[in-house]
């Protein structure tokens, strides 16, 4: 029998006869040898003429396509050249009835003509594999079951190697590094010299590791939530210390933190990392530090710790998570209570004035270089545990008010005071003048290096000196010692007792230079 599909649904495992012409004449086709029931699909007459075009001499490509609404994405199409259709002699290209085109699974067309004849007998092929999912590199065991033909099997696939070319049982070595699903085809030639195929879709498992969360609210220390993993064969859960918690598809969480799920299958291992940040749903206590101000004109802005679904009640009447207090000049505290379905809690916020004001005075604000002023730290306010930093304007800083100015200039001195909450700075200028200096060098004329700690070294004392250079000679004019710097000395070394001569140049703070010449007596 030839029947149309009931309700537009193709029954599984049935042979399908697709008639692609609206002018199909069953009287021209004999189905006397039909020993099976075929499902027949007719071309929709409302769309015009048939889809299969006869030979007309034109080099025209024709495409036939078929698709299904269920399942979505199941479709195929083939293309043939109508000028290549052949007559019944199977050689001459022409337009006689009976011309047909046969397609391989990859869409390669061959052209033939057996005249007009109906289908006869039952021809079917079904291929099976021991594996329907692979990762690459496996060997599949294939079996072909054929009814209605003893012709050899035609195996085809572009993604591996068959063990034999056409056996009913076969092996297939899958290529390595397979990344997409592929087909294996098994075909058999009918008595009409065309070939029918069966196909197997071999899938590549793709990671779709995920987990679902059961429960959307948790009170810290009271409840837990359940996580259920999906789409892998084995599972492992770890915490943020990389310690394995459990190795199955579910996990109960009762602590906030970062967790990791590792799922493995035949072809993949995947990892999901996730964090429960706002895990505790109750009202936390004592998370806001006390607030201290540095200026009694400031407005106190207080913010309570937030919690899920909390309501707030400040002692001053505010019901939001923040509140403001008027400018203050005293110390105090304010209380806020927080409530949600997990409980209630309260926080007490202390506040106070921690103002500090840096201030200093100087005994003399004008002096002559070299000038060593005397500073008086007069910082006031909350100076308990205060720290101070002096910037003297001459390139030096210190925690103590001690410095000297050697050059005439105007210097800005800044004091910065801090008590750990507030910081204040104060500055003023100093005038250092280049006054007329008394300059002199006191040079001894005798010394005795006998280790009695009395006049053991030859040393030159300067008044307002800045640098000293000199040379000591013996009585034959030979240099025995060079002196460099204001602290230069001579202990006599290995020189013998006697008279020595010196030439000494001293540079003073006013940049004047004086040269001194004379003799000295070394006594041993």
C-alpha cells in the first residue's frame, strides 16, 4: 500500500516515497511487486510545478531541500545539473522518462535511467555502533543489518579510518582531536542500481557544567542551602582553602566564602568558581567604627552596616541605613537597631571632637648667619599621642625643633601636627641676614705629641671659619703634612723634633679668605 502520514507525522523506521511533482500519474507506474507499505509525501500543489526538472539542454543547477519542524534543525539539501540527465540507453543525455539522480551522503550526484518503474520489494539498511559519543582516538565496532540485498556495504566518513572497505561488521578508528559531531554512513545498492544509506551521528561531549541553588534565603548560623551539580559524570567541591569538601553531585553550604566545583566526563574536565558574598541574612553587630570629627562645624554622617531585608531605627528617629547629626562640639554616642527575619541587633556609634591646631612661636624671627633660632611648640586641642613634623625650609625636616641657618635668606618654617584622627599645619617666615662677622684663626706655635693629653696635636681654631687648607714644611722646604678642613690636625707622625713652617688659608662664613704663614716647634 501507499499511504500518506497521519497527522503530518512521519513514523519512525518507515520507508518514505517523496513525489516531487503535482502531475504524478500512478497509471504510468506499476507497483505490482510492492511487498511493503510505503509512506508517501506529495508535493504541495499550491506551490506550482514539480521540483524535479527534466533535461532541457540548459546547464541549470537545481536544488532540492527538505526540513522538519520537529526536531528543529533537521534538514538536508542536494543539487544536480539537469543537463546531465540521461536517456534509457544510460549514455545519451536527453529528456526521456525514467531519468534519476542518486546522491551520496556528502551530496555527490550520479546520473542514470532505468525507465519508468515502480518500487519493488523491500530494501533497508540499519547501521549500529557500540559508542555514540567519542573524544577522539577511540575505535568503534560497527554492524550493518540489510534486508532485500546481498550487495556489499558502502562505508563512508571523513573523520576516521574503516577497518575493512565493505563488510557487514566493521571497525572505525576515530581521528584524534575531534572537536565537532560527525556522521558515519552505511549504504547498500538496490536492484535499481541506486544506493540507500543509513547514518549514525557520533557526538562529542561538550562541557555544560552547572549547578542549581535550592533556597534563596539563609540566616547565618541557622540555615544552609543546597547546591546540585549537573552535566558531568563525577564531581568534586572545594572551599577557598582548596580543601575537598565532598565528592558527589550535591553540597550543603552553611558558611559564606568562595567555593569551586570540578566536574569531569569522558572528554572534559571543567571548573566553576563561585562566591557567596552577602550570605548572612541576619543583622550583624558592631561593624562600623566610632566617628571622630576634626571641626566642630562638620555634620556627623553615620552609616549602619547593611543587611538583607533589614529595617532600621535610629535613636534620633531616622529609619534608613544612614542618618545625620547637627554640628557638634562635645562627645557622645548614638544607637541604631536593625531587624529582619533572622533576628535583631543594635550598634552603638561613639562620636567626638578630635580637633588639633598646630601653632608655634620663635624667640627671634630675625638673625645673623649662622643663625640657630629657638622654637616653642604651642599646638593646642586634642594633643594626646600627637606627632609633629618640622619643615625648616632649609632642606631639613625633623620631629624636634632644632636647626641652624648658615646663609642669608627668607625661610618658611612649617609645623604639621597629627593625633591619628586629625591633622593641622601652621607656618611662619624667618629672616636670616648676612651680618658682619668677626673672623680669626688661632694657630699654636708649639705642640708636644707625648700622649699626656696636653697640646698633643697641632690644631687650628677658627672663629666663624667655613673651610681650611694648608701645608706644613720642614726646614729644608719638604712638605710633611697637608691640612684639609676645619677639623684637620697633625700629630707629628714620624717627623723629628724641630722647627717647621706652615702656609694656611682659611675661608670664613662671610666668604672672606685669609692666609696665614709662620713657624711652629715640634717637641718630642
